[in-house]
C-alpha cells in the first residue's frame, strides 16, 4: 500500500494527519461551556480558551504553511519564501498554545521539526527547534500552574520528542540524497556504458574494414592482375572465359571497396544515445536537451570530453546553482561542436572555478577547445563550450548551419 510513497511523502502525510488530529481538542475547547471549562482552568485561562477564531486562524496558518513547505521535499529549490513560511509555521504553533492555554502548540512544534533538516543547516535547525519549544514556557507557568523549573522541564521533554522527529527527518533526507547520488551515478554509468558500446562498435567495424581491405582487397587485386595476364596468353574460347573471370574479379573488388567505404563512413559515435541517459529523472531539475539529428562524433576521446562536460554541468546545476531548469543546446558550428548551457539558478557575481570547472577546461584545452562563463546574481549560470572536431571537419550527413534538432526533456 505504501510502496509508492518515499520518505518525504510519508513525513508529509504523517505531519498532516497529526495536524488534523490536533484540531479535535481545539474544537472541544471551542464548544466547551464556560462553566465546565472553569472547573479545570482559572478565569483568565477560560477567557483565552474561548477566543476561538484566533486559535483557528493560527491552526489554519500552520496547516497551509506545512502543506506548502512539505511539497516535493528535497526535490525543489529552497528560497526566501520558504524561510518566511517556516517562521510563520513556528509562530502559528506557538500562538496555538497561547490562544488555547494548552500545550497543543508544543505537539505541532514536533510536526514542524520534521521540515527543519530539509530547510536549514544542522546547527541552525537544532537551535531553531530548542528555541521554539522554550517559547511555550510562559504558557505552562501562567495558565497551567507550573513553576518555572517544571515549565522548563516540560519544554525540554517536548524538545526531546521534537529532537527524535528531527533526527528521523534528517535520516530521511540523507537517504533521499543517497538515492539521488545513486541515480546520478547510475545515469553516468549508463552514459559511459553507451559510450563504451559505441566505441567497441566502431573498433569492431574498423577491424572488419581493415581485414576486408588487407585480405580480400589485396588478394582480389592480385587475382585480377593474373587474370588480365592470362587473357593475353590464351586464345579462342578459353580467352572469353578468362575475360569473364577477370570482369567478375574486378566487380568483386569494387564491391569489397564499397563495403569498406560504407563501414568507415558510419564509423562514428551516436552522441544522442550517449548523452540522453544523463537527463533521466534528475530530482528537482527540468532538463531541456536539444541536439542536431544526426549527432555523431568520429573521435571517441572527443565524445568522452563532451560527455564529461555535460555531466559536470548537470551536477553543478543541482548542487551549487539550486536551479529548477537547465537548457542544453548542442550544435555544429563550423569545424567544432558547441554546447550552450543555461540554468535559472541563483548565479554569481564572481564565479570561482572549482575542481569540476577546472577539469572541464583542462579536458577541452587538450583538444584546442575552451569554455566561456556568463553569469550574474539572480540571472542563472551559463556556459559556452567549444570543442574542435577531429581534422576540423564535419561527418557526412551532418550540417553545420541550422541542423534539424531532437529535443529531450526530463522532469
């Protein structure tokens, strides 16, 4: 029944269920007659508990904020609006305790603790959790007749429960990250396997073409020369048969040469089959990948460089740019392959080249290529990758200007 639910969805539904259950005691407090409430509360607490719409407003705000914050946990970019909602979420939980003169808000703070690992760094999340629980201490002292020591102990108790929820959510987040890393490694493995398969296919075709050329070609050439000599040495009907054999030998030699030419003309790597696996099911990132049709590279080493550059661009968009969309546009530009990449992430004023970007530049420089960066804060991160082709030319059937494109989009 729960097989289709991942960790983040289970946390979301469990929190929403707890939020719904908390509404039952709030409803009882709203419907409880004043004389019955007075039996368990003092006069000021009864007055607070009877302010129903304040508590209901805080209750509704908590549910809306929690529902919004827990949508696609770990699969979307966290922004300033999410931090604002987290503040409203915490404040509404504390407000419920004040407006209902009870510890219901502390229970909702336990629910709020499950979103902290997804939004805040670990130290800040722990501090937020403990501080929010201590904000309910005056409720215990003022309306529940506890001493300050008892109120602090009660808040510490709830903080311990919230800590358990926090750690559970943290483990779920780590597992989600591990699952995403596994997906990324699997995509890279599939892409590398496709590249190796294409390289093996090319090597086998090259070996077969060489064997045909070196063995059959040479032998048929020798046979044709001998038949031509024999045609000059015989007369009559025998000469006719020798000439026919000579003609057949030349035709067979022509067929062998044509077969070798076809094998060598198709001796290129299909880059679409190599690159498309990298765009499969990237969490939180929509990839729009466009490439010419057909898209082939003759040199396996250049194909490997383009594959690694694409890998690095996707990884950076997910880990550093916090992007929601990435556009990858491949095209032939004269005697080079050009990759233009642009994401909608946060950008940077002065980008610092890390190991990935330096490695990309080194790979490209080995073949005379380069990468240019275009970025600014709030306008995403763009890369213009240029990789010269082997020999500076295009493969047969590949157009240099405005080639037909095939597009692949991964949610």
